C-alpha cells in the first residue's frame, strides 16, 4: 500500500544542483526527526494512543532488523507517510526523497540490528561504517547521531530516546539515555 501512496505523491522534479540537494536533504531530515519525535513521544505518553498506534512495534524488547517496520498502519501514516506528503507539498525534489528513503531504510535496519557496526572497516574502502554514515549525514556531528544501544534501551525501558535520527531533541527535552554499556549489567 505504501508504494501505491508514494507513486501518486506530487514531488517536485529532481534537482540537479548539489547545493539544493544537500539543503533539501538537511531540512527534510531535521523536519522528519522533529515530526517523528513529537508523534513517538506523544504515543508513548498516552496509553490509549500507545495501544492503538505503537504497541505492536514494542512487542519485541530486543529489536531486530525485521522488527524495524513491524508497525501498525496508523503508526506508518503518522510517522512516515504524512511526513512524505507534507514534504512533497512543500516542494521536496523526487531525488531527495529517493535518497532519504534509501539511506534511511539502511540506517533503520542497522539501528534495529542491535549491533554497533560503526567501527567495522568497509574493505576495500579506507572507511569504517560509522565514517560512511557521517559522510552521508554530516549534520549528525552537530545534531548528534543515534546508536543501536540507545534504540535498544528505548525498547527495553520505553521512556527514553524517542528521536528518529538525531539525539539533540532527546537531550534538549531530558529523554536521552546512552543505553547499556557493553560488558555491564
């Protein structure tokens, strides 16, 4: 159903300016993170909303790659489809949307995978996976990236780490937690 919805979204034509591509990517990423944070924190705060919208996703206390999109359709509409439609109505170029969905899906799978892969070298490249993530989303240096440990903590405790991609909102609103430290109980 999502593919059908996205097939009819009125995106702006692709941009061929690297400056426009980067600016739109940054603006849309920040907006999506803010939107997701507000919706996610709200549904966790109110029991009825949580049960109707988000509880299905939290049936797995130890998330895995395939639980990333184990969500109700209501949750998908509120945290993804509405954001995409708003972005399109505001002039989001189609190639920016395609990039964000491709990169975002990969990042979501990595985050839900439960393993910190930031230090894994990407042979034959002279980069680690974490450095590659920083290259493709350099604003995470300023806004704070998220880690699998932080996301796992959210699934374990439910009261922290609501943001999608950046930790600054959780830090600003007092809902940030680093998650478990490897080797400790």
